C-alpha cells in the first residue's frame, strides 16, 4: 500500500492513517512538502519503512509521541527543520543508523531506545528527557550543543543486567566551556567509563577535589580540566 496526498496538508493526524497491524507493516510513505507536524503514533509499527523521506525544504518541525515507534527497518532519518521530537518518537527503531536533527531543541523521554547509531549530534538541544538517548550498544560518540542548561535527567537507559545492551560510548562532548552538571546514571542503572570533554578540549570533572585527584594521578596540567557548574 502506498500513502500519498493529493492535497497539501500541514499535519499528519495522530494514530494513523491505517487501521490494522497488517496494513501498518506494508505501507510506503511519501510526505508532502507542506507538512509541519506528525501526530502521536502516526507511523507506529510501520516495519517496511526504511527512510523517512523529508526533503530539505519541508517545514516539518514537530514529531509527536510514539510517531515512529517500532519502525524496525527504519535506518535513515533526516529532519532538517524539526525542533521537537516527542517522547518515544523513535522508540525501538533497532536499525536506525543515521540521524540528522540539527535544529532540534527538545527530546522527549525515551525518544530513542534500541538503535544502531554510532554518533548522536545535538547542536541546538536545550532540553533532554529521561533516557532520551536510549540504549544503542553501538553508540560511541555524543555531541551536545552549548545551549543546554539542565542535564539532571539520565541520558541513557542501559540496564545493568544485560551484557548485550551495555554501552560502547567513549566520549560525550559538551560545546559549553563550563557545562551543567551531568547525570551519569541511567534510567535503569549506573553509567560509567566514558570521557566528558568541553568546547575547549578540557576533560569535564564534577568537582575541584576530583580535578585535584586527576591532576595528581595523570600528571596533567590543571588547564586540561573543567569543573561542572
């Protein structure tokens, strides 16, 4: 089944354009260039969807909650104008390996869960929900822009009991010279073993005492460290 539009709508409504599970598994999507929002659960379970076809001049800004949940074959998402991704928007898109969201300022809770991303870049982000970056076991690098002021929510949702889903992340880059305090736990357990760096290339540490400890242990100059706010 092919979903297309002969008019010029600005929104795709919540909870679907198809009624049965079988239809959801067999739908191809072509989005009109007039779309500004996609409603909650709009493409939930569309397992045949592999690429989110959004052209560069499409003013799509809002992705609703659960909009693409369980799109298990979705691999590429390019949202050049999007500013908000709702909670669970790409939850359990296990094959998602390319995500471009340069203008997104808000990620809802558990926006991502299982995915195949190696890099997540959030240059415009101001608000990150609990567990929003999910539990992608391939994830190596996360970059967060200078506009973030609150990182008290756990970023990730890795369980402590599953070795197959433990993180591979090695670096979290913070564009702010003095980043806000970072919650290094997850929604399901402890998150450890990564290096935090800021815009000046400094290693981010939680306190002055921690800085003194690392300076002594590693023999590095104090200017290599930045203390969280």
